């Protein structure tokens, strides 16, 4: 599985090179790239319902926290694939806790300022026509003719 080229919908929170550095390895295993891609898409999809604007802008504190969450998920996926379930469980617990914190932070993050929508006021009462079925019931005979 190769990495997609060009601009994609899924932002890159963690690259395979960053994942190799966090794991402390220099191996060129293609599973590392798969784990990085899985982490990017997992974090993106998990945040889609909670983020005001997607993709999250680079350089913001929210983006930095999303990068940390993606690293934890990628490490979880790596240890799961290399058959080390104890380490995988530890990273999964860390990922779950970090994702909860990130979702809570997104919930209280200030939203961009919204400008009010301006509507002109019309004289609705003078434009209203009395339907035929209401003649005689409303007591108002001005609009009959």
C-alpha cells in the first residue's frame, strides 16, 4: 500500500518518518506507512463530528494535540501488528484518554464570529388578504372589495 500523492482530504498528522522516530527504529517496513495512514484517517474521522472547521488548521493548539493523539494511535497500531499486545493495550488506553480530552477541548473552543443576518421589516398586516371562507367571521369587511 503506497501513500497517496498530492493533496488529499485527510490531513497528515503523522508521517511514516515521524512514526519511525517515535518508535526508535530505522527500519523501512511498509507496515509503518500503513499505521501512519490509519492513524491520520482515524483521528480525522473521530474529530469530524466535534470540530467546528475541518481540517484543523496547522499551528493551532488543537492541531498539536491532534498530532499527539495520532502518534498514540499509530504506535498502538504498530504494536498490535508486531504481536505485542501488552504494549498495544497501553497505547490504546493512552489514545482513548487523549481523544476524550481533545473532544472536550473542541467542545469549549471558541467559534469564529458570526455576523447577524439583516432582514428588512415589511408591513405584513396591510398585505394580508382575507380568504373567502373567513368572510363574515372576522368582522372586517374592508378587504372584501
